[in-house]
C-alpha cells in the first residue's frame, strides 16, 4: 500500500509542479478578468459618446424629461436659462439646447454641428412627444388610467384559416 501512495505522491507532485496545471487553473480566471475589463471599457466609451444637452423649459417639464432616464443623451439640469445655455454651447461644455415653451407649441433643438458625439434628435422627439401628449391629456382632464387606455397598443390575435 505504501508503494501505491508513494507513486501517487510522485505523480501528484509532478503534475502540480507543471505549468499546464497552473494554466488550467488560472486561464478561466484570466479570461473572466479580460472579459470584465473589456465590458467596462465598452460601457465607458458608450457613456462618453452621449451628448450632454440643456433643457430650457418649465421646471416640471425639465423634471419629467430627467425622470424618463434617457439613455442616448444626458441632461445638464443646473442650466436653466437660454443665455447661460448659449454660452455653454459656444464654449463646448454642452452639445445641444432643447427649448420647449409652456404649451408645447414651439419646440426647438439647437446643437453643435462640430460635436463628435451622436445627435439624439430621434430620442428627443420620442420623449418630447410623450410629454406633450401627457400635457394635453391633463389639460383635457383625462386621468392617467384613461390616457393609458387611449394610448395602449392594440393586441391583434393571429388566426390561421
């Protein structure tokens, strides 16, 4: 029995001392570390590419836009007047200015054409349209439930003939 234990101990020492053994143990950890680092880098690059905009509107509209948690742009909420926003746009601190009057009859987006960041116009259009429809629904006296029922997407059941 001692001979078997001696041989097993020698084989174990030989295998444990080999580089292949350590590579087998450490390679999954190294691969996980590289994948985590790569995903962190990609998230940072995507966040860096988001344009920063100022919203010149009533405080409730500004808060509602921030509450939507946009993923294609960031809102600088401390910029509240047009003159300050134009100065920041000229200096390159922000990439665009979204101006909305009180009744949503005039909405404009002024942006820096030389900015390397993406233009969030489609996302802005979607978000402002949703806010505008909520504004008019509340102005007409509709409850949130009634408005949800009006704007709910229709369900179509597909049947084969």
